[in-house]
């Protein structure tokens, strides 16, 4: 099953591109679901149809859904959310505010992905196209399963042990609600049965992110940062969509002549910055691209000569290898800024920070006892050298 996520700076045309991809794939015979994970849903507006949290069939082989994160939170967090609401209300917080506070940071993003995973394992689709929120929210979306799984896996046994020892005594002394075994059961289910396969899905070779950009400086710069951070978490990017490209005839008008020159310079820049990923150019239309027929036309222009569900390119993944008497960890970090890069080894993990994102990589057993000797950027990869203590 193929999963394609579209993201980019707000207003670049992510939703239109995702919808056009889905329509094109469905008309070429793929069983396709297009889903919106953006809290500010506009997928229904693009299709000119009312959509909700349950899939709606729009055409042969094409379903669409707008994921309601709050509905999904109740499904997947269940007793966890109920306990938190009860706890906050006990502190004198108004019920409505307590419900808002019970939505832990990242809960909505994680549950949106869990809903997508449910559609993926159902076997009903060949392709799922996910229309994501703007770039920063999408980075939270794709990195949270990895971060949350590792954090909760460490904290859960400790908290469960402490609760098991202290809860019977505490319930006699205080009136504050305390979590019971069912709450811990739900957390355990979330960590071991849901987050783990979700993290695996996002780093699978059949999952790709496509960055949508326009020929504008700020848009290109933001997408380049996103590309680096996606690579840090081993989430593959297989193409760049350059949207709203002026057609050649626009260059015949004096007003657009300079725009055409700038556009061509930016196109070459995008191709160079994001190499070896292909750049798919989507033309600017004379009117809004809404409704099935216009979306189909747009999709055919975007995917002329290629299949919309194809893996259009592959990027290198994290590699651990022997290097003489030492070992190397090679981590793809295209476009990384050396000034914002930090590398450390903490016990058996390699911690890499770039900008606002941090990832801890579990080292192979043979490398876990080694010491960090050096780290440097080599082209588009970070190379970290480790060796045994006391050797040179």
C-alpha cells in the first residue's frame, strides 16, 4: 500500500495538488483515498462536496475523508482523556477548559495518523494521499510517533510501578483522581500496538512526502529546512511540486516578462537544491482548480509521463558501517546548516539536533560501547565516527 503526504508553506496549493493526485490515480485504475489531516479542512471545498470523518465515494475508485482529530482522540485515547478531564476538573477548572487541557501536545497529530494507518491496513486502497497541514505542523505529525513511542516506552513501566505501590495508600489520603489499571492498559496499547507500527509505516519505502513550493524565496527556504528535518527522522521525500508556474505565453506580455525570468531562475534553483529528486511543474490556471474535471486536467498535466502513485525517487537512509578500526554512522541531512547542528552520544544512542528537531538513534550493539570521536558534514550526509575508548 502506497502512502503519499503533501505539505508545504501555507497557501502554496497543497490541498489542490493532493486532490489532483488522487483524481489522476483513480482515473488510472488505482483504488484511492484522499484524506485531510489539516485542522483547517478545505478538501471538501476543492471537490465541491461536503466531507466528514467517514470516507465518501466521489467517483469510481476515489474516496475522500476529512479526519476529525477530536473524534479520533476519543477513539484512541479513550480512558486516558477521561482521566485527564476528571483530574483537571477536580482542580476547579471549568469543564470546557478541562477538555481542552486533556488534549496533550501532539495528541491530535498522532491520532490523525492512527486513523490513516487504520485505512492503510484495511486493504481497501492501493494509494492513500494525505493532505497535511503547513510545514511545521507536518513535521510534528511525522516525527511524533517516533518521539512519543520512545518516551512513553521508558516512562510507562516506571509510572505504572509507582502507581501500583502508592495508589492504594494515596486514595485513602487524598481525593485527587488517580489512574487505574484500565488507563495504563490504554497507554500500553497506544505505545506497543499503535505507535510502533505507525512509526514503521512512516519510514517504510512505500511512504513518501512531497513538498509543494512556489517560485518564491521564503517558500523555497522553508521547504529546504523541512527536507533536512524529514531526512533526520528517516522519512523519505520522493518529489518536489513547483506549483503556479506561469505558462510560456505569459512571457509575451510586458508585465510578466520579468516574472518569467525570475521564475526560470527559481526553477533551476529548486532543481539544484533538491537534487536528485524530480521537480514536477504544475501550471498556473486561469481559474480555481475545483471539481472533479478540473482536478483531473490538473493531475494529468502534473503527472504527464509518470504514475502518481510511483516512488519517483529514493533517498539514502541511515547506514552503520566499519571504517578500519573504527565505525561510521552515516545520516542523510541534505541542506543542513552546520551552525545549527549538534551531535552527542548518550549511552547507547546517538543524539542529533538540527534547528528545532532532535532525534535519538539507537546504535547497533557493537557500536553502543564506543566513544564519539568526530562528526562532520560531508556533502548531504552527516558522518559520525566512533571508536573504542583508549584507541587512536
